[in-house]
């Protein structure tokens, strides 16, 4: 089947599934997602995107939505529809999502697994068991997944803390073939050349946060260096010049969140941005950042921000990329993505974290194009198509 029609495969599969279930399971509940008409079709190399909804911890409600640019329609809960009968469905807390080759990978944190699906139909192919898994990247036929190693903490005093690791997974066999120890509670990772850079958080021990990036040599799969950056690191993204854009959550008291630029060639921090960060997305030379910082002192969230950093100039060049006032309707900005072709900006709203969230689409000038309901805590995106930045 030609790739140009690949995003239509999902729509066709859903129709076939509807007919199959209607004929075979009359005595059981049937979950078929409704196709929500959103906008006119768009024909580019980007065929659609998947949105992984985290859902609240212990709710077992992680879910995947799909937007089809070729039909202009949006589908909720597609994993449930395509994998009817899978015990516990997608699982508990979706933490990251990516595409590599023909497979769609979803990191399900509290279910201690990475779910692997067909990227066009979302039909389940298997799973990789990794405890307390967090983020995923791909390189040379392998998936690299960060793991907190121990159980999910309920008391944040370091008592449940053990050193984390990066798992190396064969993407053909779905087997873990190696592990590399890093720091405590490693979060996002990035690959530049023959090095893997891992953001260590130490988030289970707020009295002694980690403050380093672990550097792993891909060939030997061993940690070769620890680079001090800032406390409680979370995200790390590499631009085209090999500069890492690294986020710190801060301590939720006096130290706020921030972004640091580390040049992997010069081997030093080259910029510190006065930019609070909750999530970020790198598109070309633009780093899009959303934030609504939580303060333990006031037990409130600070005023939300929507900023763009020019990674070439290493400075904030846009203090408010939403320009039509729609930000007043967003309760908790949470996820962010940018269409690599049209440059439309996706921002998700987690609202109260226990009910369905909302997805907003803005044009490059910051005007709302459309918005709709999602699953609970909409968070993580990956675009589907030819020559797009699939993880």
C-alpha cells in the first residue's frame, strides 16, 4: 500500500472494525470512536498526528487520539477501538510517544511498559516491560528508554529512590538487550552523533535533587561523563548545531523553572534563558515553550506563558505566540507541538487533570483555527507522514 494513503488506513480500519464488532459482539460493550469533523482536508507530507493523553495516576485511562489531515477529522480513543479486548487497555499514565520505522511506540509509565503498535492502524504488536519508564528515542535499529528503575514513589523523601538507567531495545524483536546506569530518576534523553544525553532529575528526593546530564557512548553503551547543569532536569532537545536545550523544573519554592543551552562541541553552557518552562517543542530554529508554574509556597499556579526562543540568537523573541486572546480560555497549558510543514501550533489544556482536556490549534500568527475535547491530560504528540520529524 502506498504511503500517500497511509493515514486513510486508520479510517478504513475503523470502519471495518465497526462492522466486525457489530456482527460478533452484540452482548458486550463496543467502543468505536466518533470521527469529529474539524476542518477542511490538508494535503502535505504530514498525514496526521497522534496525541497521547496521560490521564491521572491510578486511573488506568491513558489513551491515544488521532487527527487525520487528509480528511479533516479527529478520532478519540483509537487504541481502545483497534485493540478491543486487550486487558487494562493502554494502561496507566502515558508519558511519551514516538514513531520509528513502521511502529508506533507509547511509553506507559505506571504500567511499567512500552506499548508497540502499527503506526498506520494502531493495532497492538506487543509490549516491552520496563519499570517506571519515562521517555524514548531511536537510533540505528534500537529504542532507548529512560527508567526510574524502582517503583513509582508515593513519598518524596528519597526512601523509594534507586539509581535509574537507560534501556536499549531491539526494535525488531522488542527485547531489552542492554542497560546503562545513569543518575537518579532520569527523564528525557537526546541523541547527538555517537552520544546519548540523559536529563537526570532526582525528583524522588527534593532535598537532594540531581543536577546533571549523563553522557552515554552509543557504541560501548556506557556512561562516560556527567555534566552539571541545574537541579531537577526534565527535557533535553538538540538543535541542528548540536546545542542541547535543557529544562529545569526548579524546586517549586524559590528556584523557578528555566532553560539552559549546552553546546556539545564547545562542551559548556552557552546561554541561560530567563524562561519558565512546563513543556517545549523544537521546530527548526524556534523553541516553543509553554508554562504554568506551580508554587508550593502559595499552592497555586503562576500566570501561564507562551514564548518562542530563537535558538540561533539564543534569546526569547516572542513573549506571547497566542495573539487573539484565546489563552484566556486555557486553564492549564500542558502539551505543545508544531506542524513541521504548515507551522500550525498545537497547545493542549489539562484543565483540572481528572476530566477530558482540550486541544487548540493556532495558525503561525497565533490565531485559533479550531479546538476540541481530548482524553484526560492531553500531553504528547508525534506527527505521521513522509519526511517529517518522527522520533
